[in-house]
C-alpha cells in the first residue's frame, strides 16, 4: 500500500492524502486523484518526473503519443516502479486548458493489500477556477536583437517562392 499526499498548487491549502495499492498503474492513480478532488477524470492529464526540488522533468502522458507505439504512458507505468521510495515525487497536471497542477509525494509504503483506494485525509476545497499560471522562460544569452533586425537571417522579402 502506498500513502500519497497530493497538494493542489493554489494559495489556499487544498490537500488530499490517499492510499492506493502498490501495483496500480499511473492511469489508475490519475483517475483516483481526479476523483478525490471532485473532477470526473475525463480531461487530458500528465505526470512529470521531478527531483527533490520539484524541478519538472520527463513527461508521462495519459496516452501513448508515439507513432510507433512504444513510448511511455500512464498505462505502462506501474506505481511501485515509478515511485519506488518514500519521498519520491511527481508533478501532476490535470486539464490542459485550465492547468490544475498538483504536487504528488509518497509519504509511506508498506506491504498491506487494500480492497480499494481511499482518501484518508482531506483539507480544503478546490476553488471555482484554476489559478492562473505564469510561465517564465529562463533568460537565454542567444536572443535576437530588435525583432530579428540584427540577426544572421537573410531577408526573405526578395525571395522568389514561385520556383518551388
């Protein structure tokens, strides 16, 4: 059994602590997290691997997005393999239009077998609307000057596209 704390990224505390079996896949975890926060689980979602400082890493999407069928997805990731240790973390994003973002952390692992997943602690209510996210890119030294005015790109104004 895994005990997992899920925290909604909002100014107010909205937290659920849940218990799930070790053998579920991330798709099952996604559906239970969505349900525990009052969502129906029908929107697109992804988990993201993260380090101890919550820096976002590799995406684990709900569906396999590869044209070859061998890419990672929630259905192919088993919880005990993805989060093998206490304090392992994931970022979970639900509904890409609203961007509900959650911090997911393993708080306990044991060999108990559950008959069903449960919410064992619930703090706070989900707000009516998802908080707005501000995405700020890191400053890159290779920026363009004045709307590409001083770049190495040639002008395409005089290029004859009729030849192609």
